[in-house]
C-alpha cells in the first residue's frame, strides 16, 4: 500500500492550517485513510543587526525573527486524492513537499 507524506512549511500559521484543513477534507470526502496534521516544531531564525552602520553613535541593535511553521500529513496513496490535492490553490507563503513511499 502506498502512503503519501505531505509536508507543509510556511511563515503564516493561518495559511498552513487552511491548506492542511483542505487536504483533510479531501481525504474525508474520498474515504481515504489519513493521519495528521501533525504539528512539527517551529523553526526560529533570528538575526541581530546594528541600527547605525557607522562607528559613531550608540551601540543599539535590532532583532529580527522569522518563524517557519510546519505540518505533516500522511494519506493513503489514492491516485484520485492526490490529483485533487494537486489542484488546491496554494498561497505563495506555503511550500508543499509530497513524498510517496510503499
């Protein structure tokens, strides 16, 4: 039996949850076994920069942080379900990886 593992990554929590919900609805409507969405640990990328590039002035810093939210969904490898998943309109902020395993 083939299993499709779908990994969703985004900087926006609402976008990730919306796409994961759409995938779950497709699986339910086609009576396909599914597991998830499993929330994976949020990856935090932080960058500290100095406010003034010149040597004069105070030593003040700005801290920037980018958070990557991840979800994992496993679906039984139904060809019809995978075709419908491929048709879901995906925002630019969401990356999808689909891996098939047997």
